[in-house]
C-alpha cells in the first residue's frame, strides 16, 4: 500500500506541472489497485526512491506507449494481406484500389516505428546518464513526410472504409473488431478495436511524439550531446503539426478506458442544463465510453483555466427515457419572448456602437466596455432562449435535463452517443485520481473553445447574411417504406439555430413531393439545416418535459450559406443527402437593402402595390376587402395556431392568394377556406409590405421616430395620439382595425405563443418602414437587421398595442391633443 500511495503522490506531483503531459497522455492508464500491469507506473514505483532522472521516466513511458502503437499498426495490417488475396478472385471483399486507399502508408509507418523501437529499447533498458538517443528522434522526425502523405489521404481512407462497411457485411465484421495484442507485461492478451479508431492512431502519434520531445528537452541539460538533436527534432515536429492541424480530425486522445483502450474525445460543446430549477451553461464532453458535464472554474488573473466536473455517466449506464417512461419534470418557466427580443435589440444596438467607435478610431477602452456589455447580453440570450428538452438518464439513478435551441443538435448528440453504445462497453466508477486526470484533460482536448456568441468572433470572420432567403423544398427520395413525412428548416442567428419553416405532411408515401416555397428572415446567418421527420399521431408519445408529441427524425443535413452562391438573382438548386435520403431544394437570397424596397404596382386595377386610398375608394369600403377577409379567416381558425404570423406560409400558396385578390376572383372565399392558415397570415403581411407607401405614411415617419423617443409619458401620449389623428382616414381606420385584431391574437398567447411584443416585431417594420425614396436617410447598414430604425418601428407598434382601446370617432372628436407641425 505504501508503494501505491507513493506512486499516486508522484502522479499528483507530475499532474501539477502544466508542461509535463506524459501521465495525462499515457496510454497505459491509471491503476487503481496494487499489481496493475502498467510498465510505466511500475518504473515509477521501483525507481522513484532511487532518484532516477525525469528523463528516464519520460522515455520509459514513451517506450511502453510505442509498443502499444506498434501492436495497433500490426492489427491494422493483419487483414490487409488476406483482403489483397481475395481481390483477384471472383468474389473479392474489396478492390485493390480500395485496399490501397484504406491502408495507404500504414506498412511504411509500421517499419519506421519498429526500427525506432528496436533501437531505443536497449538504450532505455541499459540506462546510464551518458546514454544518447537524440539521433533516433531526429531520424524519426526526418521521416514525417510519410505521415504527411498519410494525413492527406486520411479523410478519403475513412470515407472509403465507411462506404465499404455499408456495402459489404464481411468487411463490416472485419473492421468492427480488429484484435490488438496487449503489452508484454499485460494480463490482457488482446483487445478489440475498430478500424476507424486504429486509422486515427498515426495522427494522434505525431502529437504524442511532439509532447514527449518537449518533455525530454525540458529534462535534458543544455550541454548534453542530445540537446541540439532533440531541439531540431522538436522544431521539425512542431512545424509539421502546425501544417496539418487544420486538415485532421478534431478528436484527440485523452487517457485510457478501464479496458486499457485509448479514450478519445468524440464531441464537445456548450449546452444549457436545468439544475435546481434554474438554467446553467455547461461544457459537455463525450468520450468513447463516458459523458462528462463540466463547468469552467473561475480563476484569478494569470492562472490557467481548468474545468470542474459536475457529473459523469459511463455510456454503459446511459439511457434515453422514452416519452412514456419519463416522469414529468419540475417546470422551468420559459423566458418571456419580448425579453428575448429586447436582448436581440440591445445586442444589435451595441454592435452598431462598436462599429461606429471603430470607424471613428475610438478609444480601445470604450470599445472593450461595449464588447463586455454585448457579451453579457449574448450570454443571457444563449442561456435563456433554448426550449427543446434533451433528457438523459443514468440507469443507476439520476436524470439530467438539457435545453437546446435546435432539434438538429439534439439529434446529433443522441446519435453520437448511440453509435458509441453499439460497442462492447463496460460500466465503471472513476477513482478521484482518474476523474482528476480526465477533467484536467478537457481543457487541452476541447474542440469548442468559446461560447458561441458573435462577440467571440474575430473581426475578420464573416458576419453572415442579413435579409431574406427564399427556399423551395421540392421532394425527397430514398425512404424504404411509406410514411407520413415533412421537413423543417433551421438557420443560425445570434449564435444558435432556430426552426424557421415547416412543410405540410405528405401522407403515406416513399417519395414526397412538397414543392413548397418559404421566405426565411436571416439575421447574420451562415448555415441552413433541413430535417426530415416522420409524423407521429400517437398521443401516448408525448414528451413530458414540454408536452409535445415526439416525431421521428428520418434524416438531417446542413449546408453553408456561401454569399457568392446564394447572392444571385437566379434560383440555385441543390441536394442534401442524409442517411440514404436525398432532399432536393432550391434557394435564392434577397439582401436587406433590396428587400426594403416598396415598388408601386404598374397595374392599378389590383390591390397589391396600390395605394390604400385608391383601393378603399374603388371598393367603397373603409377597410380593404383583403384585410377584412384575411383577418376574419385567421380569427375563425388560426387564432390558436402556434406561431401565427411568425411561421412562414408556403410562398406558392401566398402568390396564388395574391393573384386571386388582385383579379377580384369570385372564388376567393372558397379558396380562403381551403388554404393553410399560415399562407393566409402571410398574404396579409405581404399586402402591407407591398403598399407603395407604409400604412403609417412616409410623411409622418420622422415624427413617429421622434415621438416614441420622448421620455415624458404625458408628452409621448399627446404626440402619439396626435400622429394617429394626422393619418388619412383609410389608413387610420385600417390601422385601428388591425390593432384590435392583433390584440385578440395576443389574448391567446398561452396557446399560440404570440405575445404583443412578438406581433409588434413581425408587423412594426411592415407598417412603418418608409418607401425607398424616403428611407435613404434612415437606413443603417444592411448587415444590421436589428438597426435602431427597426427597433423604433417595433416600439411604435408596441406602444399602440399596449394602449387602451382607441376609437376612431373619439380620436377625431377629442381636441385636447396639442397641435404640432408634422
């Protein structure tokens, strides 16, 4: 026991030294009982009392891991010969070209390391302080060209291996269980490892060798003959690493699993956890056999940051409770939508201020202060916006609940965990030292370094697209059996993804043809995601965390919104492949400044693009027929529709309704009764957007902007009411009619999720945005959709929505309001 305590004490001592990675990176594991078969720790135990130099310890550990590495390469090469032999027969498992692609340069790498090991081993075994081995490391570094060739081929090798596994059961069996010999002193004769994991080993080995060179140099006297040779080898290795870093897989080796296999980081990211009925931002790390939830420790200036483990679940014990199994959790009250919108506005206003300060070459202290404020608001938005529940359960007891903003992200985490659970995993408990090592490794291994907010972006990073993305979801192929299918579209904004549109459900088919067009507002977006679902009608499959029926994701895919590709006048058609399913879609983008144009209609016989006074006079009505009919239909069957006026209607349906209203077709009422309610809501919004001048008029726009900015409530009330009285009668009557309708919609907020603030956000710019000629003086940068003008437009409408009922007759009769020049 004394020996074990001494070894663990030395382990803690080495862990405290930030620059010594050896124990943390060693593939030999952390023994938890005397007699564990780790050559490195045995060496530590035996030699520590004799004061053996750290240099020998470093080399002993490296030599042991080099033996494991050679065994892994041997395991990878083992199936290559029989596969080549069958390649020339009538029933080949793989073609010669596929074999050469998958196993490219493995034989050369094996021979380089076998020679290195055979030369280094006797030097370490017959150790004395004068032994030299720098020339061996220098030679190893000089052969990194072979690794460069391997790295260049790595992704192709992985893709080829995966495709071959999918198409050939025999190769799949071979690639899922390759037998790796255990170290000489190990009790385990063999361990099973996948081909994918083994193909990653050479990439990981370069990193490991570089760390060892760093440690060797640290413990080699400057006047030792090895010093310049090791320095040269380290320089070559570091240059090589920096040249390939961007091309390699982001996974990194951490420490060993209880079975002695390499534990790799597969995925990490920031998630919002519900803990003690409040939201906490966590950094979650998925390793090959364990899920670890951590938070970044607060550290004083100058100290290195570290993670604090909140909890972990071995993947062997992790289960996803089905809807019927899960218990109702304590309700986490969603953050009010209007407060989230306020945060977005503040963020955009701060972004504008930062840009102005930079343009005026303002003080760096002022810019930093603004950036800090912006980060605080973005952090709050990131913490409070997610609502999609993701629950995981430890079969030994506790459940944990995360909230995500995107179903795509939830699916990614679930799939990554389930893929790892297909392997033969064992349950385990980490000792305090093992947990310390694993948590300590998280800081170095993480692939997501910053909270995903725009204030963490570099100045030269793309700001994303601002404007409207038009997407047509055409069709999908590749389903194996008939199902009720639909798609949703997600885009990123303010650092997280949100669902923006949804196709109709195509029933009982393997080849749905939606051909539905959507107009999606982009707010600094860089990616478009398409998710394909099978609709579930079973009411027992309700997720108790949010009381919604869980539909099954059949496939998902993502594309980057490249400005050069989408910023064209023509439609760009593309296909996203997902789990064997192909979804065909088209898209085109309209920038913010282009979408702001109000273009009068050349035909004055219709209603779209025609002055409201012309339409009401022609119809002999006080409110245009189109407004009355759309409002009536929404109140009849859409007032409880979730996201009414926010969710995009199908663009082709909206265009069809626009055409029948313009033509004054006698079938309008029949068509309205059959049409999707979101298309009717979209038609009403389009009518106001296409008015040749805004409903609240170009003439009064500057006065509305000034009125809403007044601080004194009485002065604001007088000014805002006087401005309404100054509107032409058709505009005023229509505005008051719409106002009362929107208030009735907001009364159903618990069901439709549309608050007054949400409705003001949707309709404010539509009703106030000036026509092109007038707007030039007011427009801010097209890249800032939440400009000061847009914020003010929302605030104007919100003011009237929150005001007690306003009567046209009373407004006109009341002469208390002071008169101003407008």
